[in-house]
């Protein structure tokens, strides 16, 4: 008879991993009305799944700082955890599970835990009208397979906003839509969250989308946030080599599609002790392979986890790890001097660059 071995969901025992979790948590702090984008590909779905499953997993040790804290005026445990409710029982975070065999009426009942059935129908039809769906009564009785991709995204938005959440997590909101429909859906979502002062966490691999919809961008590589900055600052002055690599492969009218970033993602079961991007970085120094790069403040509201930059480390005891500044060159779209042409600025045209992010 075989026995099952218990495997920890997340190893939080080593000091290094405790510190990395603290840094990751800091990158997810958000406040009312903020629009934050998490850009990257690897481990993003894992992070979202971990957040969704949080109520069903044994609590993490307090030192791990796991979870997302919203409207953070105080540290945990008084701060509200992801998937929590406020003192009135209202959902603070909106989540929608969309199955082909579930009718929209069933999804609405799941999204609204209080009130009479007739009220649910009325509120849902009103919300479907707000997302500019014609014949909302008919759509309310439909199944997802009966709707177009753009209409399904609008229904997603309507259901997600029914409970008036404080934070909406939008995972690849423009996936599988043509460019025109994607733009309309994102504009609609932006308008609705602005009206409600709702914070949004966008999860996307598309820097062009992130540029259009967010106030701030966190660039993530291999499960680590490597750069954080206001959106305009990130595009005007990208600093981490990975961020620059992502921007360089965005196709433009003049350059076409870039060659991609050489190399492969690290092994998540045995990650390197130093920077996870070091093996792919053309500017890596020995310290990059040996020591973890704690975030350094390189601007008033711009942080980068990279040994190649001077600046104040996030923690004073690691100040000795900051190597002398290495010139990694001018961003290619600024090499000729001046601002990037409006037609060729990274993000004006968005598409997959064919790289293993």
C-alpha cells in the first residue's frame, strides 16, 4: 500500500526565501483607484492560482507575508487578506469562474450572495446594459458558448463588478480578441473602474496593453519582481536588462519583430542563488550569479532589483552587494537622442516577440 508524501505548497523556511517573499509582497501593495500591471509570463498563473486557493490552504507563517494586502494602513494581521470580506460581508476582491456549461444566470447567483433571486436578475440585466450589451435580457439566459469573444469579455466585466469589489484582478483581459475589440473592451473596463474608484491588477504579457491601462507597472521575471515604476517612467527610462529586452523585441513600423531574448528560464525547483536573469543577461557580473539582488531605489518612485545600478538597497545590511555602476547603454529607441518617434515608441504596436519570457 503506497503512502502519499506531504509536499509544502510554498517553502518559507530559509532566510533567503522569507526575504524574497517580503519583497514580492511589497510589490503588490495597492490603494483605492490604482491601476497596476504585472508584466511577464512565467509563474503568473501560479501566483493567481495561489491567491484563489488561499482560503483552502493552511495559513502561511506570518513572517512569509504571503497574500495581497489592500488599502494598507497597517501591517497584517489587521490588514485585509486576499479573498477576504469587509465588516459588512461584502466581497473586497472579485473573482469569476467561467465554465462553458454554466449559464450566466447561475454565474450571477454565485457572484451575488445576498438578496432575492428577482433582485439578482434585475441587477445583472442593468449591469449587462452598462457594459454596452444589446438585448441584455436574452444574454442573461445564454451560455458562454453562445456568445462571441468580445461579448464574453463584457459579460466577464459585468459579473466581476456586480459585487462592487474594491480590487479587480484582470488576467489577460484582451486574450483571443482582435485588436479593435480588445481596445474597446479595455476602454470600457477602464471607464467602469474609474466611475467606481476600483483598483485593478492587470496581469499581462503585453507591454503595449500595460502601457495603455495602468498607472504603474511591475515587471516580473521567473517569479521575481525585477523593476517597479510609474508607467510613463518605465517606458521613458527602462533600467533592468530584462525590461529593456522586452521593449526591444516589440515590433515597430521601422524595425519589425526583434530576435528575442537568448537563453531559457531558470529551473523553478532549484532557482539560482543570485539574480534569476543572470544567465541570460549580457551585462552580468560575478556578483549577479552569487548574491540576490535586493531592490534599489534609482528614482523618486522607481525601483530595480539589479546589481548593475547604484542606489539605496531596500535593506541597509545588503548595501555591500551594490556593485559599481555599469553602463548598459542607452535604450535603442533613444540612441539617436531625443524622444522616441511617436510611431515607433515601444508599446505603440503590441505583439508577441516570439521569446521565452
